[in-house]
């Protein structure tokens, strides 16, 4: 087979697969190179298995609430069963991704790729060199592990899905969505769970009501939070791992997990041979069309450091193929991206936070807090929170923040009117569906508070 291609994609994750498949449907000769498994982080060790484990963890609370509805539940959890069923599902998805690539004629190469020039890629294991008119880097990102003594004793999100057994306790370092989601999972499955974070509250960058609401929800579920502290070292002590904190405290845990961010996979790719420039954060610098500083090399997904979300990578891969192989230049709009945190309680957000919106001019803020209906027959006091942020006097909707059951599903639908530039009047025009949590978004009558000239009123 000839080693000349119109496109060589490095990385068979969500963005790379979409780009390769669409380019092939437009008549390009395409090869995609992957050294691990087709599907990338999302399918294999990211959002898909994570959501499955979140579902598993939520049964604990459902069993508790069930008693208030007259059910008597006697259940026990089996970790190996969950791991095995998860593996079965991601294997099915990997096969589906592979079939979707092969159908339009994409050649899948199981190897490690290194860029050797603007139009050449070397296969490390197969000792094969490919020539390509265009190269697309879609290698994603990997967990960032702090450089501390004993760091090798900890795990990351990569290993968390396949532990041989659940630990009796776990310490999770980090305050982002990966940390709080895995805290939800482990705590829900019966593990004594602690989060340690260098900041003063989890989910930096999110709206304060969402942060504090989730903080309270995690604590209600027995998750301990240690703020303004970091792990300085780890050491093996018997069957446990002793963590030494920055304040001098030493404590043993059954496992320690690092959720301290992710870094773009650019090392040992040979990008310097083609003059591909990186951002100060170590991501591949690209323009609005995902083109790098080398005209023949493009990049999509987490490796670009733009928005580390699977749907964004897919959209970037799609628009890359449209631009380069369908003569239809398209740029992804990164300004309105719905985001979910699959913690418990769940969070869904889109648009500006309250402080961000207040810098744009006068705004009105509407907030609703209430017990989810499922909890009203029980003693649970947790609150759902919905926040609508709009321009003053019924102006454009600038942001929506939701915390509570179904938040992610609600925010996906809210993204449609937000993308259309909806105003408060447009939301008011929608008929409420009762009884639902989402009806609060279309029944707000009076502002909870406002901002005028930058000051909260």
C-alpha cells in the first residue's frame, strides 16, 4: 500500500475520529494513528465510564429516599461487576468507533506516531514513514501529576476505573470537576472520601452559588473538605499510604488520587521538527480554523488548550474537515459552551457567571432555591438552585446556572435559546411545565437582586 495520504490524523479520540471520518467522506485518503485504543479519553477512561460510575454511586441516595416512598431496600454493591460491565460497554463503543472509521475507508494504524516534518510522520513501532498533504494532531491531554516524593504511590483518573478493589478510604487532591466527580463516585460507593485543595472553595471559576451549593452537598454526603492545603509527599505505611500535608499533618489513606489538572499530550511528538509553536501553557497554538504555525499541520481537541470538552473536540474536528476538505471554511464559536459537572448534586451552566456579567453593564439576577420534589417526603434538606442572569430591565439572557437533579439535561436545552440570543421576555413567553424544576426558569417574576453601575443592589 502506498504511504502517501491526503490526511494523517494522530490520535483516535473524539476530535480525531470525527475529522478523519468526515475527511474520508469528502474523498480524502486518510490514515489515523493510535497507540492505545480507538475512542480516546472520553470513551475509554473519561466521560463515558465516569458517567456509568456516577450512576452506580447515586443508587445509595436513591435507596435512602426510597424508604420515604414505602420501599424497603436491602442491597449490596459489587465493585468487580461494575468494572466488568463498564469494560464491556467501552469495548462496544470502541468497536462502533472503529466501524465508523472503516466504513468511509479510513486506514487505522495501531502505532505511535512522531512528526518528522511538515508533511511526514514516522511510525515508531512499525518503522514506517507516511507522507501527508495535511497532518492533524488530536492527541488530547493526560493527568498532571505533582512532582512530590512518593507521587508514584498515587493514582489518577486513568487508573481509578480499574482498581482491583475499592479502598477503605481515599484522599483526592484537586478542586476541579474531576476531583468532585470522583469524590461523588467513591463516597457513593461507600468509600470514606476526603478532598484536599489548595484554594478556599471547590470549582474555581464557577458561579459562587454553584460552588457553595455543591460544597454543602458534598459535605451532606459525608465527604470531608480540606482547604488551603496540599500534599507534600506520600509514603507507604503497611497497606495504607501516608500523606504528609503542607501544614505538617500526616494521615493514612487506603488510596490517594491526583486530580490536579491535565496537560496537553505534545511531548515526543516531534512538533519542533515542523516548527509548530506552543502556547505558554504548553498547548498547540492554533488559529480559528485550528491551523498551527506550520500551514500543513492542524490540531483539535484538548491538545490545543481551548475548551477541554468532548463535544468541542468533535465540533473542531468536523469544522476542520469542512474547511480543509470540503472548501467550506468554518470556525467554532467557543463563547457559548454548556458545561456539566456530574457530581452529586449535579451542576449545569452556560454563559456568564454573576461576577462576569456584572462587568458587562447593569444586570438583573433571579434566583430560586427549593427542595427537589423527590426529597419532600424524606428528611433531606438539600436545595436545588436555579439562577438566571439577564441584562437590566428584561434584557438578553447572559447566563444560566443550575444545581440539582437533572441539571445537565436542563442546561443542554437552555443552550438553544441562549445561542439564539433569547431575552427574559422570551423565557417568560414559554409555558411552564408543572411540576418540574425547570419551570422555575420561565416563571421568575421579580428580580432577587440587581447590579447597577457595578454595585449589587
